[in-house]
C-alpha cells in the first residue's frame, strides 16, 4: 500500500474502529494533507425536535469559549436542520478546538441524523467549509 493509502487506512481505523456506530469521511484538499475526519450517525428520533437538534449540534455547549454560531440549514434529502460552529477549550492543549456540527430530524423515517468534525487547525475548518456543506447536503437515509 502506498503512503497516502496507508495514512488514510490508519486514520480510518483510528477514528472509526470496527464496531463503530457512525460513518467516517476523510477530507483532503491535497494528498499530503493530514485528513480531516468528518463523522455522521443516525438514530431514532427524540422529541421535542428543536431541543434535540440543539443537543445534537451541541449548540449550548457549556465548554464553548463563546456562544455557538447557530444557523438553520436546509438539505433537499433530509429537510430543515441546524448547523453550529463553536470553539472549545481543551485541557491538554493551549489551542482551542474548532467544531462544526449539522443535525436533522427526519419525521418521515423517525430518525435523527448528525454530522460533525473538529480540529485545532481553525484555518483547515474554514478551508473545508464548502466541502463540509456539500457533504451535509448530500446525506440521505437509504431505505432498501
């Protein structure tokens, strides 16, 4: 296996080990970049909707450095959702963690869907923002 393939395989094993209940996407702008892990998960819908979406996006995270930026987000396949951006202090690092989360409640399938990523590299999150939004818009619930 080549260097890039090996790096991606090790990242996948680290961020999404066998038995994980979420999916992993690795974002790369260039083959020499360190992959930005982006995870997604689905679970049974919880009520009430707005409270659940705020919880899934950690909109009211008490560890946030400042209040989260919370916005409505529409996806053709999942409907109306919420996205948040926040900075979180880390105990073991002087650098804040930049966090982005998206969440939807899909009544038709009685499911909650969440997608998230986080990194100390704030510039990387901003650089990947369009791709993250495109990925969020592409998510769908597959029913065989």
